[in-house]
């Protein structure tokens, strides 16, 4: 009886490890590339586009956010982030308060950041190009 319970518990543990490994691999596989901003609440402004680029930079990741107005680069921000493996995987800004949270099913990410007023903003980006 104890052997059957031990085998069942071991099988459950292996299933959890395999599930976690698949999620981790899926996040790492989709991380690098170029993402385009999507509307969360149909609040898009005509002629304004935002792109997010993620590239490997040693053991960190370099994230560049570029705002375009009529296809002309108007604003660019770059920051370094580190990969957080817990949960489903995400990038955490080094020395800041921005998080890239990946949704591997829809190949998209959520950029979460705090405003100067202390409010949280969330932007949705979908993958356009793999690097």
C-alpha cells in the first residue's frame, strides 16, 4: 500500500516538473524578438505605433521601447532586465519597476509599470518578428 502511494506521489511530482519545464522552455523560446502594441480597450491613436524589442545581452536582456508617430521614431527607452523563472517566466527591470509578463499561448506579453503617481499601467504587445 505504501509503495503504491509513493509511486502515485512520484508520478504527480514528475507531471508538475514536466509542466513547469514546458512552460519555462516556451517562455525562453518566444522571448527574443519584436513586439507591436495592441489595444486593451480600443484606445488606439491613429498614426501612433509602439514597438518593443527584446535581445539577449549576456546573462541579461535588453528591452527597447520605441514610439512612432507617422512611422517616425519619436521616443525611445532602453533598459536591462533579468529573467524570473518562477511562475510562467517574466523579465524584471534591473533597478526599476517594469515587468514583461509572457503569455506563451497567444505569443504576447504584458508590459506592467508604475507611473510617477504610483498607479500601475498595463500594455499588451503581440509578437511580430522573431530575432
